[in-house]
C-alpha cells in the first residue's frame, strides 16, 4: 500500500528511514506540504519553522547514512518531524503560551523535554496553538486564533493542547507534545481520534515548561498510536536535577512492555488472550447522567471488548469523584495566580508603557497582555489564597485532594484475603462526557466549559498516569477511552491500551480534509 509520508506513524517512518527507503528531507517536506495544504482550515500552528526543519532534516539524513553504513542503532527519533505546544520553551523559537504577554518571548534555553527530543534526533516543525497559559478545554482561549477540529471544522479540537491534537489528527506532524494540568492532553486526543498520554506526576521534567498550576502540570504526548506513545515517553521521561518534583527512578522499556513479554509469565497466562490476568475497574461515578448517550454506549462496548481480550472487569467506586471539579478549580487558579505574578512588564518582552509610573506600567501590561479567562483565574486564585479565606478554600481543597487520591489508592490496592475483592490493575472510563462541541457553544459560559473536563481532573489531582485512546464514533465524531493506572505504572496502562488498539481499527480512520 502506498501511503502518504505525512500519514506515517513514528515507528512506520523509522522502519523506512532505517532501510533507507525514505529520507528525513522527504518526510519533513511531506509534512510541510501537508501544513500548506490544510492548516489554513485547521489553524493548528502558531509558528512553523520550515527552513530550520529542513536544515535539521539534511543533518539527520547524513547521520542516518552513517548509521546504515556501520550498522549502528540510530537515536530513537532521528529525522522524525514533531510539533510542540507553545507552552514548552524552545531555544531560539518564539514561545507564547497562547498569550499576548509572551508575544515577543524567544526563550534563550530549551525545556528539558526539548533537550531530550533533540538528543533523540527529532525535528521541530513548529509550535502549536493552545488556550492561553493552558487554561481552557477548547483552544478558543488562545489570544491568536481558534483551532478547528479536523473531523468537523465547525467544532473545537478540545483543549488546551488543541493545536497539538489537531496537528496530529490532520497529519500535519508525526507526533506532538502537549501539557496536561487537568486533561489538556487526554481531552483533545479523545475529541480528535488520536492517543494522548499523561504520565505520572514527577515522571517527566517540567523544567522549561511555562508554569500554570505547578502541583498538577505534566507534559504528555499526542500520537497516532499507542506504540508511538510508548516511544515518546521513553525519550522524555527521567530524572532532572533542575526540577524539584522530578522523581529519580529508572525509565523502563515502555515499547518492550507493550506486548507483555517483559511481564512475569504467571501474569501473561496460558489462554493466549493478551489481557488474561488483568483486572479492569469500572468506576460507577464515571457513568453519569448528563453523559451523551452515544458516548456511554461506545465506551461500554469498548469495555466488553477488553473482556473479550481476556480482562476481567469489576465495578469500583471512587466516591469523591464529584469533588474533583470544585477542588481542581480552587487549586489550579490559586497556583496560577502565584505563577503568573512574574509577568510584570519588565521580563519576557511585552510592556505597555502608558505612563512612567511603575504600577501603571504593570497594570496596563497585565490588563492588555492577559485575556479574560486568565484574569478570571487570577482573581479566583488570589481570592482563594487571601488571608481570611485560605483555610476555607485552598487548605480545604488540599484536604479533599487527599481523599480523591485515596479513592484511587483503595481501588488499586491489593487486598490479601482471597475471599475479598482484590485491587484492580487499571481503571477505565470515558475521556469526555460528550463528543467535540461547536465553536462558540460554551465560550461565554465558563462553568459549562469547566464541565468538559469532569473525567480528566481526578487523575491529575491524584498524580496518576492516564491515557486516552480512540474507541469509536458518535455521529461521525470520535470518542476517547480513558485508562488510568497506579503511579509509575505506565507500562501496564500502555499494555492494556495497546491490546485494545491491536484488536480494533478506530485509529486508522482519518478525517476527510
Ligand atoms: N480545562 C482545564 C482547565 O481549563 C484543564 C486545562 C489543562 O489541563 N491545562 O484548567
């Protein structure tokens, strides 16, 4: 089958590069041409660095030639094009976080994840659109333009990493990075029929990632399949001495974990079914009234498919789920209000000088530099942290956060007593309560917008890994299946996701553009 180069997955492209069937220049040109052909309609990219990318591709081809000659293994992503959310600092390439206040900011350094991707040989194609400072669920809060869902250009791609998701879904890159504070990788992945992985808190360094809510922010991948998600995680994970919350643990072989061969034989079982021995928890609280009926049906069918692959399912309860939304919308704005204090009109380039009085400059710069949603969050957060209300709001929210985390601990816990139900290995749920909504539909109703994330907030509050994978369509629009795991158990999450993906063909469906 002849496939357009831009439509390849990372592993497919690598196999062809390895054999010398294609060059990185061919691949990079194909992606740049694809951007020329469709991005005027999709609006995924804020910045495209075509010349820089082609220069890197030529270098990659020279390195590939050397590797083929001496039969040595090339770095994991040598010559592979990528797109990066504009929340992540790229040395020498403008990084706006979707905000006007960073409109002139060209970082003098790379985020750690960029250093790792560069070392792995990946090629930066451009920076993707997003909600301002990653605050939003639709990419409509970008201060630049709205990104369109490739499956229906009148609909949102989700957010806040909507540009990254749309770019992958429209084959305008082979993979992308996003950030996920409360769902911003998983939700847009679900709404665009691609794979979005949020790793465990502490697994991937946030050094050089523009801070939104520091106890929640995490970098994640947006890819065309689960194997690519495993590959990218293997590249970006690992300890970073420059990041205080980075956890010093070895990085496992995530790709090797996909087919279970690196798992103990007794877990793999003898039935030949890929998920034999895996217990999947189905949380009562995630199948709620108000969920779009078609979404509910598609997700339940996916759960039956997991059973047919050998998994056992068990109903579990995560009783504090209802509190995730109010808890998140106290903690995230509180931390954001502190993190955003640094944008004062002195650093980062943007400054409105309407007077020579310092407070006036700051007021004017922040007044114009920040958009409405960011201001709303700064006000909410400042209020929640103020002396008289700290205990009532922020401290209370932190206590509820512990209860939310304990819900997961209990569901995942192994109970010794054989009569008793033992803990589950992964938990399955919808990624979002509905398919992609119309552009403009929720933009004037912040509470409705916040509800788009009801299913993706608790995992972030608990710090656990979760992935969204394609699991079907409702009225021609994609639905995401969310799989969550224990902290640092990405291997198992990926393995279950991979088994489901191999047994289905949802990911092969592409939007007509
Ligand atoms: N939509 C959520 C918010 O607006 C989550 C965003 C994110 O994960 N960055 O805060």
